[in-house]
C-alpha cells in the first residue's frame, strides 16, 4: 500500500562513515513531507542540514546508524543513489561540480534518459531545453558549453534549476541553491522553483537567504540545531528568525532543560 506521505523519516541518526569517533551529526531526526508541500529547513552552520540532504540521497560519505527513511512507503536505505534518482528524488548541490568534456545538453539528455529508463528524442528534448533556458534567462549558447566549466556561481545555480525543470522529479532537495546570488538571480531561481512545484511533487529547501521563499507558498518550517529538529511552524517562523535569529530558540531550549 502506497503511503500518503512522499518522504517519511523517523528517529534518524547518521554520521560520517568510518568516523564513529566524531559522533553522530543527525541525532534522532523526524520529518514527513506529503505531495504538494514545500518544507524549509533553517539552522546555523554545522547543524546538520546538508548532511540530511546527502543522507536522503545515499551519499557514501555518510552512514545511517539508526532510524528509517521511506519514500512513497519504500525503504530508501535499500536503494543505491541512482535508484533513488529513478524513484524521483533530485538534489540541487550547494556547490555544483564542473564536468569537463560533457556539454550541458548532453549531460541533461543523458540524465533524463537514465532517470526515465526510456529513449529521449533529440528534437523534442532540444525544444524543452530551449524553453527552460529562456524561462531561467540562460543564454542558449550555454547548452553547448561543458557542464559548469567557467560558469559563474550564479550561472551554476541557474543550471541546477534547469536540471530540476527538465528532470521533473517527485521530490526536490534544494541545498542553498540561492547562496551567492544577487537579488535578480534569486528572483529567477525562485520563479523556476515555483514553475516546477505542483500538487503532485514536493520541495525540501535549505536556505540562509529567505528572499527565495517570498514567491513560494511554504507549508512548514523546521529549525535544525545540533542534529535535531527543535522547532516547527509555518511561514511566520521564518519572519521571526529573520528578525531575532536563532537566539530565542536556544533560550527556550535552555529554559526547558533548566525546568527538567
């Protein structure tokens, strides 16, 4: 029976593989995302946000110590990274890699074919690629350039959203896709995410720059501190953190610890 949740994480403990001496980075994390939802994770540097994204994708650097992760009711831990991609999970990297020798067009076409498991017709794909590049205000000439080679930081981030639009996953994990972008670029990236999102898919967004969220209808906000989600709320929580930082949450936790 298929779960009504797209992603379900329960009591997740995880750390760097082979470095048990360093302790766990994620320390009992719970998270559930349904189709049609946009979730945001906020937290200071080192709180475990990027680790969570990588663990969901099955990055070999990280090891799950305890807990479970399910995608549409299926055990994620039983799947390799490429199998998770085929199931419909997409990760937009915080620092996209350069891939010399492979053009943007060829990379995206090969990725689309690998994810779908079916041949991709060249002319139809090029039409989709051109439309998506126009949407993100990317020079069409970049389709013939090597993947991210010589691209500025903003161009790399737009290229990540280009991949998102063309691959059309069920769950988009966006790890600080807006970092290092100017105001105009943030608006373009935000518009691309809005174009992608619909009632059948979902987004999990990590950000330090909440401007990207202004055009998006956020359903739930999670605050991650020391590997645990310690506060949850709606969009109003974003505004409070923008104004007060994470200090008020730390004070609340300290008071609770003192009472106990």
